[in-house]
């Protein structure tokens, strides 16, 4: 009888690309942090086809937007906070980026893309979300905000991939980006999942 053990490493790398859907201008091109505890919980439950106590799944269902990831001083210098990826109860610093402080801004993933990599031990899973011209409806007409701390400016500086059970799987902090009515944004959030050495 054989007594063998496969010690295969499982790793995740996240990357976000935010661009203007019309012009193709890239507003953000950055790697993100992973909440490994929530990711391990999600994978185990997905493989067992389980749901949580409320009947929610562990699959990626939405992207959450926040505006508490940075501090911008009077001279325009930006201080980036540490991504919140420790513990299963992680959350965004400020889970909204608009005038309504009680409104959590999340957007359901519009589509998923899975890379074709025959013979390779990795797959890229890309979640695609679009913030259309009219989203949020209360946003400013043009992207010329002068005060990024003003909730009326609809500026965001943090994103997270969120499971159907509301657990944050990733967290990304970046320079502030304004969402105005004259701009349609496409967010492509990619997870590279690698199994093996």
C-alpha cells in the first residue's frame, strides 16, 4: 500500500484594472491584497457545495466600493492605509463613496471570464463590473472634484471582491478616483489561482 502525500501549494494573486469604458484611459492598474482566511473558508465550502447558515453561497457575487482607504493632506500628498485582510469579519474602511452615508455601494458582477490555459496549473478568473454614466445618480456632472474628502464628490479609493455571504475575499487601496456622470467606468478584477509548486 502506498503512503504518499501531495503537498501542493495553492496561491492567489489579485489584480485590478479600472478604465474609462469609452476612451480606454487606464485609471488604475494595481495588484491587491487577499484575505486568506476568507478565501480558505470559501474554497472548502465551494468544494463541499455548502452554503452558510442563511443559505448564501461562498462564490464571488459583487464588488464593493469604499472611500476610506487614503488620507489626502492640504498639499495633495496621499497616505495609503493598510488593506484590511486579517480575520473573517474584515470590512472596508468606509463602505460607501457617496453623499448617503448609510448606502453601502456594491455592484453585482456583470460577467466572469476564465482564462483558457490548457496544461497549466493556473487559471485567471476575472470579475467584470461597469459603473454606467447614471451611477450613482447623485454624482457630479463632470470629474473635476477639488475636495476628495467631500462625500458629494463620489470619490472612491478602495475596492473588494465580496462573496455571496458578504465576506470580503480581497481588499485594494489606491489613489482616489472620482465617479462622475460624464464617465463610464469598467472594473476588471482578476484573481490568478495557482495550484502546485
